[in-house]
């Protein structure tokens, strides 16, 4: 069995090896090899973290109420299975957030929703503390083809990560296939900043397609989606600054009953580097179990990691 490390431990280890190692690896200078590994690990970590953070916000924007989406997803409630297989019903965070719904034009739509977690922190049953505001504006209920929800942030943090930018959800379902499938185009231009100054800039365009649960429109807990698309960004970790590109090479599987992505693979490589490079990182979310375990493979070496 491979040892388990956190993403932070892996990056720290790679940094130390970069300094002290003088061995040869694949006919390359050891220092160069460790620099490449460090860059690949940081790029894959930042892409995976951004994917999970903004996927969670997608769930939150969808789950505010049936008036704007499908009540009961994200922080507004989900039934999920833990690593031990125990089913837990999470109805809300702790009741410490407030939700304000307004109709700016005194018409049914558009609708403006402000989810306010306060300034001191709102501890959730999902293990995370939030503060600040999520602000979403809806042109129609999100299950309606053509509906758009644009989400921004005002002093919003998840734990110690400051979330900035814009997340735009468009229901891109064809009107003739509404009963057969449901599809969303999700575009993100965002930034995640940590207290030590490290940050991730992330631009993403994904197609999220519903595969299960279509017959129960107002019951999202049996919904299963696939995610396809690509992203690019920049990550700063201490003195390291890397620009990277990523592509989903095996569709990601998303369930409203799980707060993590349960399956799928993403390949990440430096900008201007071939995705066939031995230093491209492959992030594997697993085989379908609802857990926060994943694997990153770089240059033929796999590391078991724990996701955010």
C-alpha cells in the first residue's frame, strides 16, 4: 500500500528534494527533475482545489430554493455517504447564514440572492468555515433552458481561502431534449488566495451534463452529472510561479449526494509544454466512491493524496 500524504506535504517534500538532491533521474539533472516535479505538483493541486471550490459554489447557487434552482443542494442540504458508508442527512450549515432574495425590477425575474455568512465565520457541518457573502443574480429558474445565473463574491472566504471572481452558469439544454438530458455551461474567472500570500488564478469553461435523476425535477439528491472541458491558470507557491493548462481526459462524475467529485481524470501541464511530457500531472479522482481520496501521477510515480 502506498503511503498517504497531504498535498501540502507533497509540495514541501518536492521543494526540499529540489534543494538537497543531486541524483540523476531519467538522464536529467536531479535539480531540474525536482523543479519539474514541484511545478507539476503545484499546478495539479491548484487546478484540483479550484475545481472543488467552484463546484461547491455551483451547488450553492443551484440549491438556494426552487424559485431559482433546485432546493436542497450544496450548503442548503445534501445526503452524502462518508468514507465509512454511513449516510448523513445535512439539512443546512448551522443556520448561521442568512439569505436575502429580492426582485430588483419588481418582476418575477431577475432575482438577486445574497447569502451572508457574517464576518466572524459560519461553521458548517461539512467541516468548513465560511464568512462573507455570495451574491447571485438569476434571469430565470436554472432548470429552464437559456436561464443564466451570475455569481460574485464580497469578502467571501472558505476556511482561510479568499474566493474572488465570477462564476456564470448557463442552462445550455436544447429545448427539444429537456426530458432526455439537462446541460449547463459553467464559466469561471476566479482567484483563490491563502493567508501566506500563495494564490491560484483560474479560468475555466466546463460542460456539466445531467445523466441521472431527470424524472425527479424537484428532488436533486438522485442527480448525477458528468463534467467535461478545460481550464488554465497560474499558481504561486512561495518562490514558485507556474502558468499551466489542464484538460479533463476522462469525464468527471459529480453527484449532489457527495461533496467531492467521485470519478474522472484531469491532465495538467505547464503552458507551452506538451501534454505528452513525462512531467504532465494526471489527477485521478478515483473509481466512484464518495471520499476525498485521489491520486496524482507524475513521471510514472503515483502519490495518494487527500483532497480539500
